[in-house]
């Protein structure tokens, strides 16, 4: 499932759904953890989807010497230096269970950038 279609599926969650219904809608979770609750059957399923966007971005300027072909005069120009920018978007969904019933959920999103020359 693509990240966009997975996030679209998150919109179909409803309080009271069973674990099997959520599995059919979203697939297996990326992870699970115990919930901070009084019920021994309370836990949290975690779904994560990452999207990476790559692009070239001018990150510096480099001085390039040149000789004017007509006058013979030395000069220099500034040329951009390009680096690959990788932007990573992380979308997370936390599904909170109380026994076999979906109790609540929340989403979180973050982004980071990395530059490579």
C-alpha cells in the first residue's frame, strides 16, 4: 500500500472496530507496545509510512576564473554548486485498543532534510 493510500485508509477508522477489521483496512502494524492504561488488554498498534522526495538544490557558490575571449582580460564568475536534497516525511498512526475494540487513535507527522554533494 502506498503512503498516500495508507493515510487515506486511516480516515476510515471508527471507534469500536475490531482488531480484525483494522487489520483488513490497514494491514499488519509496524510495531506494538503496551498502553498506559489500567486494563491488562490495552495496547497500541503503530503504523508508519515514509515518503522521500529528492531534488537538486543550489547550496553554495563557486568562483570560476575565465579569460574574456575578445579583450583577453582575466575575470571570474560565480557558479552555483548543486547538492542533492533528500526530504523525508514520516507519518505515524497510533491505534489505541481496549481489549478487542478500537478505543482511539492519533496521528503524528515529521520531516527531515539531508544534503549530499
